[in-house]
C-alpha cells in the first residue's frame, strides 16, 4: 500500500526532496514588499507598512547562511510526536538567514548533520524531509543541509 505524502503544515512549502525544486513559501505585501514566513494571509505584519497591500504567495530563497545552531538532546514533551519505545535520537536545529529576504528561518538539520558540521556564516540549502511516518501517511517538512564548496563531492 502506497502511503500518502502530506505536508506537516499545508502551504508552507512546495516540491519534494526527490524533484530538486523544494522551496519554502512565504507571502509578500504589495504595499511595502515585506516578506513573511510562516506565511501571512490576513494582514501585513510590518508596523511601518502604509497599509492596504495585498499578500501574495512567494517562493523563498533556496539558500542562506547559518545564523545560529544548536542540538536537541532530549525528547520534547507532548504534543511533539515521537514513539516512546524508540530510542531517542538527538537532532540539530539551524537558524538560517535566507539569501534574498534577509529573514531568519528555523529548521532541523538534514539527517546526519550535526553541530560539528556547522559554523556561523556557512552556506546551507533548504531541502524536503520527513518529520514522521505512520501506517498511511508520510508527514513531510523542510530541513537544512550544508552546501558543499565547489570541487568537493560527497
């Protein structure tokens, strides 16, 4: 049985990890050009906006620079979803300043990325990932991974 691939939050990203065109989706105000992520669909949150602008969906930069990072070494409490019988796996959290927007977005590191692999200012890219799976659904999300310097191959 094929499982349904479902975004953890609808409308926050597009593409898949397989198609190579994964992008976070924000909204841009037509009056002041402010960009928001998570997306804003009701009103412009910019306190300096002259007002009246329409909010349009916009794909965000696929790359940015590490602004900060840390690791999660404990199992978070509910409503976080995790199998209490499975061993806890630490994960890496990365705050990334997106290239064009200059905004900071938080996300988990891709599988295998640890704090030892990161440095403030290094270039990373957003990719699709899996947050959780159950019998009928693969819950998808975004992750960040370092961009390899030119001439370096994995």
